[in-house]
C-alpha cells in the first residue's frame, strides 16, 4: 500500500488543481478563524458598549476561545471548508476515468480493488493532513489567546479526522457513481448545502435524534458549535455519533469498492 501511495503522490503532486485547492484550503483555514474571531469580539464589544456605555474591544463572553473549547471552535469553522478537498477527490478520480489512466494501472497488474483501495488510502492521508492543519491553526489560536492545550482538544482533532474522512469518502462515492466531475461536484454541493438541511427538517418532525444521522450531517454533528450546543435538539452523545460515523464510513467504502469492482472500465 505504501508503494501504491507513492505512485499516487507522483500522479498528483504537479497537478495544478490539486496545488491551487490545497493552498486555498490552507489559507481558508487561517482566514475563516481570523474573520470569525474579529467579528465575534467586535460584536461583543458593541453589545458591551450599548449596555455599559464603555468603549471596549469586547471579551470572550461565551468562552469560545477558552482552553476546553478553542479546538472545537477552530475545527467547527474549518469544517465548513471541507468541500474544497472534496472537490479535489472528485477531480482526481474522474480525471483518471476520463484519460483512461485507471485502465493503465489494471494493465500494469493492479487488481481493481488495489486501485480503489489506493484512492481510499489517499483519502486517509488527506484526512490526516487536514487534521494536522487544524492542529496548527488551533495552536496558533492558543498562542494568540493565551489558552491552554487540553486532552479534550486532542479528542476534538480525532473527531476532525473522522469528519474529514466522511466528507472525502462521500465525494469519492459520488465520483464513482456519476463519473462526470461537473455533475458530481454539483450533487456534492447541492446535497450538502441544501438538500441535507431539508431532510434534517423533515426527520426532526419524526424524531429529533434522526436528523443527525444523515450522510454528511453525521460528521458535522461530531463537532457542534460550542456556543449553541444546547440548541442541538436531540443530539446523541459523542460515542453514539462516533459509532454512526464509523458505520457510514464503512458503508461508503463498501459501496465505492463494489461499484468500481463490477462497473465497466
């Protein structure tokens, strides 16, 4: 597998789309945290000024940058950017299909399962890279705010890895079934940003807990927004969500491997 991943890296390291989206994602992580902190503290400062009449820059009233919460705050906001690496996965897979390079791997002696498992291995590596980026962003915020690194922070990073894996595997699943980058990306965005919210609303009418067990929401529910955690109606405990996320991950892997194994190359 390590040798296969080396080959995979040789394929993508000079791919312009991969380079551009990777840089955008890294910059986006830092930018979205900076914007949120500035807007948040300015808003609190304005509220304090209206109440007390004192001109203030604001303070962390909700404790979003406290030692126990800061990792969760960072990973929640950076989770909004997971569509970027998802687009990378879709493009990488469908480009191989369009240019028939996946056939060359089979001709060279790879089994179909080897090819698709290598793609899944790439997703694992990208999820690890995303987690490391979140760690760096969190440590930067720790340095800026004077918070402390806690065990809860590292648990949050583990949840960040699982959330990233779910998003990227879902993207690979769409790419495997649609085999057209434009269609797969549109479905990825429309489902994640619109349709899933509609399904959440419908399921919440049946049972508040059901809304959290949807293909992408199961990953998002692992890292709720700290200040609004009490408003997550029916949110199961973390261990139940982890079990659900692992089940969805296994389902995505099974469907992806089965589709590629038996589909026409």
